[in-house]
């Protein structure tokens, strides 16, 4: 019998205490952990999610749950790209992420997810906001490995991203793709660009939209503002291009979003 795949679960609770955000509770099963909290900008808690195996294979199932209470200020990121390896047969890997925040500020800033040729994967992220909660975050999907000239001509990807406020859906984003699909090259699809980035800011307004649009034509960034959700999309030939542009946008938008100047997680510099 073949390996059934890793099962990993990580549950984190963030609370405000003593003038700063603390990691009040954490529990995990399997190879998905978090390093100790870091405080490079005073009361804001920075957390680095780590998956020691270094990649996700067919049959693996990773589950992340984050619960942020009132007055929490949390930044969550990853030290490296998430790699989705080629599946054996049609075995599917699954990554499920759910974040809930009540009167809190959450920043979800992971590095890219690289889906290898022949991988079958399902990625789902849901953000539940309550009260005056605020959220800024992104997800970057790289199909194949452009640096190795590997194209995504086999496999399948299903990616969902949901944003809710007080139980009301504000964004329901669905992405479905099979390896070699015509939409990879079509102008109405990815236009031959294997990397797609999506960034969200909520709540947002016309001023934030104007800031995001300042260099939009130069970068090819697509922007919209609907129901207070600022939605930014960018496609490119390399994940680094999207990541750098999103980091720049984050540094521009964060002061108006949270009243705090951008302070990049130090793990990004290593």
C-alpha cells in the first residue's frame, strides 16, 4: 500500500494583552507549525508558518485555522514558497485555510504557491470578518516552474478565495484549470503568463483605489472597488515579479489601511 499522505492541522488564537498582540493558544497535529511570535514593530505580532517537509504531495491535507480577537494586529507570512509536487496518478493534495477576525486587523502575506507539472491540488481560503475587522492580503499562484522552463501542461488546480463580513459574502473567487487548457495561452485567460496574483484590501475606499492605480498601467495591474473590497490582480511570467509588486502596493496602502507604516517581515530578507 502506498503512502496515504500527510495530515496536518494548525490552529492559532491571537489575543490582545498587555498592550500588544499575543499568541494566546496554538495546537497542531502533523508537520505544520508556527515559529515563536516576533515583534519588529512594537505591538504588532508577526507569525511565520512552517511546513517542515518543504512541499505538498498528492494525498496530503493541510488545514490552517486562525482566530483573531478584538484589538489584535497580526501579520502572517511564510519563509518560503509552498511547493505542490507532481501527483501519483490522480491523488489530490488539499490546503484549507480559514481566518476569523472580530474587531481585529489581519494581514495575510504568504509567499507564492508553485504547482508542479502533473500536480492535482485543491486550495481554499476563507476569511470571516466581524465588527470593525480589517483584512489585507494576497495569494500568488505559479503554474509550473518558469525558471526551469516547465509548463503546466498536465494536472489540475482548483483555487477558491472567499471574503465574508458578518456572514455576508463580499467576494467569492473561483479558479479552475486543467493542465494544457487553452485559457493558459488565450488573451482572455492568462495570456501565456503562468503566474496569477490576487490581492484584497477591506474595508477600502476611493482614495485607496486611486493609490493602487497610480502605477497600474506600468505594471499591468487590474483594479476594482466593489462593496468596499479593493481587488487587485496581476499576471506575470515570474512569481518574483508579482511578489515584488504586491509588496510595493502593501507598503503604499498599509498606512491608510491600518495607520501603521509598512515594516516588512524580516524573514523576507533571508
